[in-house]
C-alpha cells in the first residue's frame, strides 16, 4: 500500500494510519465518536431475530481555507446506506438545497443594497434528524465497546450515509426556522425571509452551510443566537469562501467577485494538466456529447481507462 502524502485525503482507515498524518486522522475519528456519544445517536442492543444490521465506513476529508491551506482534518462515520431496503429501512429520501442561481441572486442583492453577508456552518447537521424507522448498524470495527462486541447500534438519530438522512435534517431545520418567524420563498424552498419594521434578513441553506444577508445588526445577532441555541453551530464570520467559491469584495467600490481558483488548480493537478496552455473556450460550445462518442474497441477502452 502506498502511504498518502501530507495533503492527500486517504481512501480507507488503514490508508490513513499508514500515512504521515496518522495521528491527525485518529484524533479526528475520536472526535467524531465522542460527538456520537454526546448526541446519543445510538443505543447498544442485541440484534432482534429476523433483522439485519447495516455496515459503516470512515470518510476522511481535509477542510481547506480559501487560499488552499489546510484548516483541519475531518473524519465522518458514514453508514453504508446502499444496503438499505426501501419500505423497511427508509421511505422518502428527497431533500432540497438552495440553488446556485439563488446564491448568486443573494450576492447581487448584497452588493446592490450594501448589506453585510455572514456564513454559519451546522456541525453534525444530519444527527439532528429524527428517524421514523427502526434501523440497526454494526459497531465501527476500530471503536467497538469492550465487553459488548457482539451488540449492534440501534440508531436513535439520523446519521450520514442513510438514504433519508438529508431529508430528515431538512425537515427538522425547515420546521424550526418557520417557528422562528421566517417565511419560505416559494421560488426556492431553501431560501427564507424575515421582516421586522424596516429590518429584514435573508437566509439560505445548502445542506449544512448557511448564508445570512441582513440590513440590521440587531436582527443578525438575534438570529445567530437563536440558531446556536437550537443547533450546534460554527460562526464563520463574514462570508469569504462558500461552497468551494471564494468571495472577493470591496464595499467601497461596491464590487463583489467570485473565483474558484483553488478548486480549478486542484482539478488540473488531479488530471496532470497544471502545465497545460490556457484557452478561453477549451471545447466547442455547440458540441453535443452522446453515447456514440464512447470508446468501442478494446484499444479505445484501454486508452480511456487511463484518463482521469
């Protein structure tokens, strides 16, 4: 096995432990398990007769700042939701997220009205969701409870990887935000508006990322306090890096720009194209991709198998 580099995301638990940042990954996994314990995500029980438990795995990510530097190492325990059975382990799965066009609209309003723009992150968002089904999960192999190795986890809360996890979190947040006086925008079900006299606040939700635009300091302080009292939040301050996009703003010049430089560089390096010659239009805009363009001969398939 080739050990991962310092800035490389390991694919598996064993891959992480063989790398130079093994201690960082172990620390991140222990923090995740402690979070599960604090939030009482499951109870250890004997697996009932006729039922089966679902497996799990670790997803390891490196969270980066806008300039590409490492912010922290993040470990997420994810259930293998692809083994769930519809009608037994889950029902509905659909969950909306704010449209990117809506985010751009919010940014345009922010510039036009010279509003403040803040960002908050919901920590362990999916754990807030409440399950309607009875679901059992294997204990994580690396963190089994001593003396109770044969028991399984009966989930009391939603967990990452479950097919219904995103929906249950969205239902929870949606109901809570409406109870606080916000109104959902019919054009985008993850955009909310709240008015009070001459003050207003616009809030958008993309899974666990929250953008807040306001024209009243008192209103934003109240909203932040309310969010933190209902969910475990991380206040990111003024928005500068949202959904992989860096925000460049000059309020004096009434200018706001967006750049994905860090993401583009990462993609170029992954495809070994960082030294390629740049072009304004890298592909013909009128070109329509189709199945007829797929490799057909063994030679063509072999060639394409080496293309990232």
